[in-house]
């Protein structure tokens, strides 16, 4: 994957995450913290930070529950330590710690 392809794909998924949370009506704060960074704040849990890592061509997710690295394969951002998608991991974290359901598909 070229740097340009990565930039396009990573910005698109970060935009999608931000838009999906805002459209969901959930009482979760989501904010773009600059190019390549989205911060999701969940009361009582803390922040989930999703950011692009251009040198690695990965999307990283960090929260109190742990960290995940995702690479683009088979048309989706997949965990490098398994096959979970970025969207599935985010949905689970938000449901478990935010008490609300947000769909990213």
C-alpha cells in the first residue's frame, strides 16, 4: 500500500468513526484532535484514542481496556493479533463501557 493509499483509507475510516458516533445520538463525546487522530470520551471509562500510524501503515486504538493495532486487509481494518475488525472492537468497547450501542457498518 502506498503512502497516498494509506492516507486516503485511514482518513476515511476516522471520518466514518466520528460521523457514526455523532449520528448515533449516544451521549459520548467524539472529537477530531488533528490529522489522523480521533478521541472518544466515555464518562466513567475515559478516552479511546484512534489514530493513524503512517510509517507502519496501521490504525492504532488505545484505551484503559488495552491497545490494538489494525492493518488493512481483505477490505477492512483487521487486528494484527487476530481477525477482529476495528469497527467490531470499537462497538464492543463503547457498548461495554459506555452502555450504548453504536453501529459502524
